[in-house]
């Protein structure tokens, strides 16, 4: 599998694989961030931030024609000491972690009626995860969720999306100084679901944030994780795993803004694709502002194309405005299934379908292990094997 380091502007590979890098992070957005949907023009697909997205399949989320209906259930299971509340639009915590950067996120912010807020008090260390089950029952919904940790609190949160829905949402993570938060966001939608969301993380001084995004289902899933720092010494780890099947469009667009000195970030996303018109998009942007001296950052995306007819667009970008950094780099690698690995295993008596399963499991193993929750890990391994079984059926 060939790897591209510091890819030149506009470089591509032939066939079903595409890799490119843009000149600036700022070029990603056609309009400044805003909470007002009127500040964003209706996208037409020619804009930089929309050029990979099949707008005609967003079911009206992008142009204002989507109307909220019933059919989305949210169930929160939280350990003792955690506050779970439903708040109105005037709550000061809403929007604190970040501002919408595109029309769908602004539409979601403008259209929700009540928001969910989960609060872990300062110095509280949870021994069991907070579980948020989001289940769609065929409706259209706009949602806002806030997860806030007080100073030196520690928590693991699992947000599990299932069922069928058309959902536009904003999810805010607010970490106090010295807090530690791990979030596992699972997109295990039914085949017709549409999910577009912006995830905003605001990381306090010496706080640690780990995000694991897992995407399997859905017709169109477009997620936009964003990280900023509220104090020095903050650390962010962003991991992602996606398995894109025939006809699915799965898009992950990340932006880490190093706006504070002496902070760290590490991004690792891996995807596998199979089937006709399977399309995965990964956009990885890191901006190191002039005042962010002492930054240490790295981002990597790897993709494994299992069959003909699948397409990957992988676009890493690193913009540095100061020379006083510890380290910065990015890598993107996309390749077809390794026939040599397959032959090696088959030569030792392992049937072909079992050999393929072992290779793909090994490809994803390091990311599955980042989850740290046994039942979720087992479920994801089972889902990977279901996808592989479907490909040989």
C-alpha cells in the first residue's frame, strides 16, 4: 500500500482511488461560521466544502425543504452523580464549543426545540460509561446535544445511532481544565438513513479528549468533527473507522485548530470499501495559528478498497502559521486488497473467505482497541464480519 507524505496540490491516482491536498484550510469554507442559517447560501455542489457530497440525497437538509416530524427517540443511561437535562434554546452552554460552519449545521441549530445536556461534575471520575441511544423511526429531526465535564472530571460516553431517520445535529463537548473525556460515536443506521452532524470539542487547559467515530450504515452520512483549545496543554486524539458498502456515501471532514500554545493532536482514520458506487470521503485539516507555539500534531488516513466500483477521496491538509512547533505532519494511503497477504494465508491452508476476514480485521484492529468497551468492540467486529460475509455471498 503506497503512502503519500505532504502530498502536492492536486495530486491524484488513477481509477477508483483519488488523493488530493488543498492549498489552505480557509478555502474549505465559502462563508464564515454563523448560527444564522440565512448567512449560508444554498449549496449547489460546486463549493469546496460540498463538492464531494451528493446533495440530491440529503432529503432537503441543505436547502431548507426538510420539515421536522416525529420519529426520533433519545434514551440516556447515566451513572449516579451525572446530571441529564433537557433545556431550552436560551441555555448559555448551547453553542459554547463551536459555531456552525455550513448551512446544514446552522439549520440544525436554528430548528431544534429542546437540547439535551449531560453534565459530569468537577472531580467526578466515572467507572461506567454514559450511554446515549439515538433511534430513528422514519422521521426527520434537528437535534442539539451538549456533554460537559467539570474540571478534573473523567468520563466515557457512547452515542449509538440506529434505525431510520433524516437527522441534522450539532454535538458539543466542553472539557474543563484537567478533564478527560472519551466519546465513542457509532453510526449503525439502516440503509436509507441520512445523517449530517457537526461535532465541536472545546478542550480546557491540560484536558484530554479522545473521539472514536465508527460509521457502517446509512445512505448518506456526513460528519464534521472540529477541535479547538481553551488552554495550554490540551490533547486531542481523533480516531475513525468506516466500512462503506455498495451505494453508500460516507464523508468525514475534520478540522483541528491549534489556537493555543503547547497543545497536541493526533488523527487516525481507517476505512474499507466494497461494492459498486461505494464512496468514502475523508477531509483532514489542521490549522496551526501563529500564536500556537509548541504544537505537536499528526494526521493519517488509510483506505482499503476491497472490490472494483468503489471510490475514495482522501484530502489531508496542514497549514502552519508559526515555525515554533514541536512537530507536524500528515499522510494518506489508499490501496487495493493485498493479494500477496491473501496468498500467504491461503498457502497455509486458510480458506480464501477466512483469509480476507483476517486481513481486514487486522487492518482495523488498532482502532477497535481504542474503544475500550468490550460489548461495543465485540459488536463492531461482528459488523465487520457481516459486511465481509455479504461480499462473498
